[in-house]
C-alpha cells in the first residue's frame, strides 16, 4: 500500500529499489537479525547502566539532605549524646544549622480494625525544619509526626489526622497505648523509617534509642570538614560523609563499568559491520545482471548507484528499527519486574546508528560507482546468480 506513495514522493528509482528489496529481505534475514541483536544489546546495556547511575544519584540525594552527614559506626551500640555533639559542631564556626536523628524503632498505630506497624526514628524536627529537610510545621513539634508519602497512601491517612500510637510492653506482653500524635506533614522519602517523631518526645525513647546521623549545613564545606576531623578525635565512632565525595566515587564506579561496556560494544559493532557488509557486498555482486537489465530499460548509472545505496540503507534502517523497538520493550519489561525509571543514553544509540550508516555508505559508494561504470554487455554475459 505504501509503494505507490513512495513512487510519487521519491520517484521511480526509489520505487524500484524498495520493490526489489522486499523479497530479498526474507533471504537476508541474517543481516537484519544481526543488526537487531546488536541494537538490542546496545539499548538494553546502555539503558540499564544509565538507570543504575540515575538510581544511585537519587539514593545519594536521599542519604544526603545536607552536604555533610555524620554517622555512627556503632549504630545501636553508640554512646554519643547528640545534643552534646550538636553543641560542639556548632562551635566550630561556618555552621548554618545542625540536626540529627536516632536509630529506628517500632511502634503500632492502634485502630479498631487492627494495629498497623510503623517504623519511626526520633529526630531534631526543629533543626530539620530550619534546614529545609522536612516541611514547615507551625504547631508544637512534640505533638507532631512526619509520615512518608508511601505510608500515608498505604494506610489512608492525610495531613491533620490524629493517630494513636502504642509500644510493645515486655511486662504485659502486649502493645500499650502511649500517645496520640497529629500528622503534621508528609515527605516523599524518609531514610530508613516510615515516620519522624520529635526527639524531645521522651515517651518514645527507649534503651535502644541511639544516635544515628547528624546533618550539617555549612557555608564553608572545606573548613568545616577540617574542623570535624578534630572533633572526630573526641568521638572516634563517627564517620564523616561528604555528598560531593560520594558523588565523585559513584561516578568513578560508573565510568569503570561504562568503559568496559563501551569496549564490548565497539568489538560487537566491528564484528557486525564485517559480517553484515560482507554479506551485503556478496549480495550486490550476485545481482549485477539484474542491475544491468535495469540499465538497459530506463535506469542510468546514477540511478543504479541510488538503487543499491537505497537498499543498503533500508537494510540498516530495518535492522536498527527492529532492534531499537525490541530493546526498549525488553528493557521496559525488566524494569516493570524491578521498578525503576528508564534513563536512555541517547548519545550511544545515535553514535551506533551514525557509525553504521556512515561506514556503510563509505564502503558501498565506490562499489556502486564501479558497478555503474561497467559495460552493460559485459555484465549481461557474466555468469551471475
């Protein structure tokens, strides 16, 4: 159905080239499948690597709400007094604000329909609000709870709702009501917790409530890190984490994986070019008598050149298109199983496509020119298949 339109738009030569190509595509399925397989590998590999990199960057942003984060190596065995550490950190200068949070604990939302487990951490909500880590809370911090968006949706809660929280009692061997808190705000992601409760709310403190992380906002990062190294001598269990350093390390790891993938893709691309262009070259030479017949009818030398190059480019286009579509579908299916946002590395895909077309046309242009210059009488008498 499209051939008449092609003839009208692109002319007789293109019409003849495409019409003669259709039955040949079935015979040269190897060429199309080889190109498609290479494209599937390129698309799937590049998308997966790019997606992994993007997910790592997103995770780092969640882990680093500020440029500098102090963490405890001992977790539940930590002996740090966070208020004392906060005071010492603020005394080093160039510090805009400091906040901290505890290790995670478990509570339950007491409902008539059944209790719902909630993992929470105690946090310096006032400091976090000043740093912009959590939304603004206008009411008493000690009576508020910050809940993650996922937990909020999952349990049908909304901002302003009151929830009855209880803790498990070892003595009574059941969950005991502790306090009613109001959902003061929600946030997309809360690190290692479903909710934040204010550190000053002593009702939710236990022997297992230990210092976990401290978020530092500084207007002179380099000097602050130097001063923190001195404080670290007083608190040997703390670990100084810098967002920029973590990003550089993640990018270095990505470049290592990416360089290996690029080397593999170059090898595959070269092998595909050798196989595909060799096959297409043999196919062209086997059709020299047909091209000679076309020249005796109405197609001139330039027309023969256009016919051959059109067919070569169509082979490449069909293989690349099928490979690109199949690669994207395959990648989407994989990411549906393991949810994530697809990130396409466009420059690699465009580079492979451009390389194939460029090399293909550079190889076959002189070949088509040579075929077009040969005498029709000699071509017709050649024992071609």
